[in-house]
């Protein structure tokens, strides 16, 4: 019965979200509409938190609440931000198709009949953008049939939900179907934090971490620090949620979030849409953050209702007091942003942290001599493909069409999911964007990850593109190192595409209509959620069958795309002497440089074949060139992978020396598997990106850092080195003995590492997977 008392209680719950309702926390609420028997366990989370609170006796941040409520051992776990290694029990695992191949191949070698944690696989990375959605999808299904058959059959065999090609981008599908407030999820893609828009701690990992969780082992994470971003005020006009993370990226830089969770809070969070919060969390990967998240609020509740998950929204309200930070919670760093004063931003080129407010962008274009003509504008991707994004973009396009003008630059639209595509087709935004000049691409990653068969410029030709994507490293989108890629909101992409130039500011500048008269664009508007609900579109989900015993996993022994893994050899217990440096990389060495995507994606399930791209994008300090190193056994210069293969054939182990933040970017574990496969023993750098460092450890490679970063400069690419591996111990340095090639005096360099006891076992056994198999034998 609906009474005044219950109405008052509901109002209280909606306002403050700090009131626990009468609903008990032990209710059986399914995690998702697509599975049965996987329930949200707020009761257990609450119990764990009570234990930790009694131990720590201090206010907790929201990030801490989620992590500590998922501890494997809340009583005994050592807890210190930035130092302790937490053993956690995530609620879910999500894999995209490029990384899922290797994750499942690794899981198969563990010999288990079913995944122990709810898991899904999403086919989004292998669809190349060329001529348009339907035809590109059809071509991808033909080209990748072998891989899709493997993923489909292995998912059916091991009890994994399978989202077929055309379903949409993993992060959008997760937000629409699987994310829930207070949950902990890991995903084999660096933009997994997108689910933070629904109050979930969603963390990008390598496939080996996913295998641990799929196999019922606790997942290990170094307790992150927590960076608070306090939002006040309210956005208006041309400012969009994307501008918040573009501003934060400018403040923190690409490595400023490393080892930390970015936690947004404050009154400004209440006015952001759920999908807008997802955009902000998604791009937190660009600053190296472990993840990003927002506290549970009414906009999240509304989104859960709109995506047919009202039960979850109601259950979250019952647990609402733990779905935000405690009063008085302390942050390791605090940033404050007034949304009422925030200006639209454009970041780039070549790095996502070069942030320029729109008011200063014209001047920056002129000063830096960036190509002024805008060749292509691209909207969509996992970062900005929500209903709100598409509605706002369409409102600008309609304004232009009403004035009789269309896009001057090439313009593409990537719907984030089949549900978004179907809904904007039904509601008319797609028609407007197409009339404006837009080419609608498949519901997939496409140009955002380099899956773009671009024809309008030649390789090496300087040009500018602007997108609503998240990442814009050199060559990332189109494999052209001369492309100046800029990142901004979909709103500014549409406006600049209309003008055809980077020097257009829609807040101040005018355009010419069809009659040559000046007009100024109206600020964009759009609904956060569709008024008539979402249209689910085509059903693209494959649930695991009830009888899985008879399913045969499809892997051909003659395949050039799939290869069953063989265990790596264990450590021989000796120091490694007289080793060559395969390459000393200079400057930025991202996972794109170490293991490129684009055309190489097709080999993600075949370790030997994909190893032919190892470090081919890294710049060699010896000559300033990519993919050209000296073979220290022959004196000849050749490609990096070929040189490594020659060393391996001769039984010569080798090391890589790298610069700052080595391995930033995508979570791809191939960047760690390939050096291991081709005979590498250690990667020695000034510093590592978090995911890559863990990936290397999992594969039995030693990620080591110079205790004094200046020692990087003392080592020459043709020096020989000894690595005293027998010194490996928790918290103790390891010695690198350097034998200079010029005949100079041998000297020692101190190397640091972050190995704990169990990770040292991975090294000794040859990999984390070997350690797991040893435990099961």
C-alpha cells in the first residue's frame, strides 16, 4: 500500500541516498537479465566492510569501500593504500574478442570444466571500418570466421556468455547489461573503467589476470591510492561530460593517475547523466588510473530502470549508504573543478593529455603549425556513443541542415551498441546524421583502435582528424604517423566537421548559410535517455547451452590464427650472464609500439605469428629508427623480431631497456607474451604502466626499474649485461652488471622491482599459469 510514510521514505532515499530502506540486503537480485543464479551480494559486501571498518577505524572513500567489500580475507588482509597487495574476489569478468582468444587458450590449459566467475566475451575489435556498417560486418564475419567459431564454441564449452559480432562495443554492452553499483569487475581491455558510470569499480587487466579469476583464484591488486575529483556547479551550453576528463587529463598527464583510483564526488556529480559519467570513467585509462568511478545517484537509478534493471536500482537504494564516500574520507590528492566555469576542451595531437580550452585552440593551431584543414570528424566509440551523445550531435547537425549546409569534412558515426543503433534509427537521429553527411559504421571499435581502411590520405601525409574517442597516440587510428589526431566531445566534432577547419570555435564564430548569410550554431541539446525506451534491435547474444559436455572447441592444428599454448620453461635458478640488449627504446613506448593492433589483430590467438610485430614501433636510441636493431652475434642490422628469433635459436637470452611509463596504453598481454616467447628475460625501464608491469610478471618476465632513473643514460644499446637473478627477494634490489661495448670499466646498476612472494613464484615456475597448473597437479 502506497502511504504518505512510504512516499516520504522514497523521497528521502532519492534525495540523500544515505537512508537504508526497509528492504533486507540478503534479497536474491540477479546481477543481469542474461544469466540465472548469479546474485548481487550486498549482504556479504556489508559484512566485509564492517570487519574492515572495525580494523581501520577511519572514514573510507567509495573506492576503498568497493575494494575492501570484495576482500578474500577481510580479517587478515594487510591494508595500506599504495603498498599492500589486496587479494580480491571480483563479481564478473568481461573479455573483448582480441584479448579473449589468448585468455581462453590460457584457461583451457588450466583443465577446468567451467569458469568459476560469471564471464562474457564480446566481439568488437576485429571489424574493420571501410564502407559502412552492414557490409563491413559481413566482411568481418567471413574473414574472422575461424576466430569467431573458436570463441563461440569455447564460450559454450566453458559456460561463458557470448556477444556475437555486431552486438556492440564491450564497454557499452557492459554498461547496458552487466554493471551495477558497488560491484567489482575486471575486463581484458584498458577502457573497462567505463562501468564506473554505474558506480562499479571496473578495472582493465591482462588476460592472465582474467584467467586467475575465471579459475576461482583471488585476484591480486596493489592497493591503489585514491585521487579525489570534487565537482561543483553545473554544465551548460557547449560544455559536455567529456570536457571534465579532458581537463583532468591536462592536470594529471598520461602517468599522473598511475597507481590510483580517480574518485569523482561532490554536488556537481548529481547533474551528470549516467552515460556521461561513463564517458569520464572510460577515458581515465588515458591518465594511467587503475579505474575511475562515481557515487551512486538518481541518474544511475534512472538508467538502470531504462535498461530494464529496476530491481537492481531498488536493491542499490537499500545499500545506498555504502555507495558513496564516508563523510571526512581523505584523498591522497584532491582536484576541484567548477562545472559552471568549465570550458570545452580539445586534447592532442599525439597524446591525450595535451589539453587546450576551445578559446585558446585557434591560437595553438597557428603557433604549432598543425594542419588547419580538418580531413575527418569521427563520433561514437565506447567513449561517446550514448543516446545523449547522439541526440546532442544530431541537434547540431539539424541546426546546420536547417540553414542549408552539411559537413565539409568526411564524417563517420560509430554506434556503441546494437541497442543504441536501433534506438537512434527509430528516433531519427541516425537519419539526421546521415543527411548531414555521416557514414554509419558497424557497432564496433573501428577507427578508435586502428581498424580503419582509410583511403583519403597517403601514409606520411600530414593531416588533421578530430574524434570523440579516448586515445590518440601516433598512428593509433589510421597507422599514419603524420596524422594529427585530436580528441574532444561529439558536439565539437560535429561543429568542426561542419566548418572543415580546426580554427572554428562554435561558441564565438559564425558560419555561412546556403544564401551566404552569417549564422551562429545553437548550443546542443539532447535527452539523456530515450523517451520511448530503448529499442533492443537484433538479438546478438548466445547463452551457454545446458549440456556443455558434448561441445567441441574449434581449433585447427594447421591454423595461422589460433595456436594452442605450450608452457614456458621455468627459471634455471642461475644468474643471466653476458646478455645483449635487444633494443634500448627512446621516449614513449606504448603497448601499440610493443605489439601493434590494426592488421595484427587477426593473429591475437596465435602467439608465434603475432610475435612478428614485437617492438616494431619502438624507437631505437642507437639510430633513432623503428624496427632496426643491431644483432650483437652477427654485427648485422635487422628487424627487432627477426633479431630476437636469431638470439633464441642460438640460445641467447636478452633484455630490453626502456624509458618512462613503458607499456602505457591498451591492456594487451601480447606485449608481455611476445618478449617471453622470443627469449626475453627482463624489461628494464625508468618506470612502467601498471597493467603492463603485471602482465610481464604473469608471463615470467622480470619488469625492473632503475633505482636511479638517471642510470638509463649510462647504458648504451650495444653494451652487454649480467642480471643477478639469484638476488630476487621481496623489497630487495637486483644488480645489473654492465660491460660497456667501448671497453670501458664494468659497472653495477641497482634495479628495483615490485614483486611479492607469490609473484616471485611465478618467475621461478616460468609463469603464473605454470604456477596454477602446478597447484592443480
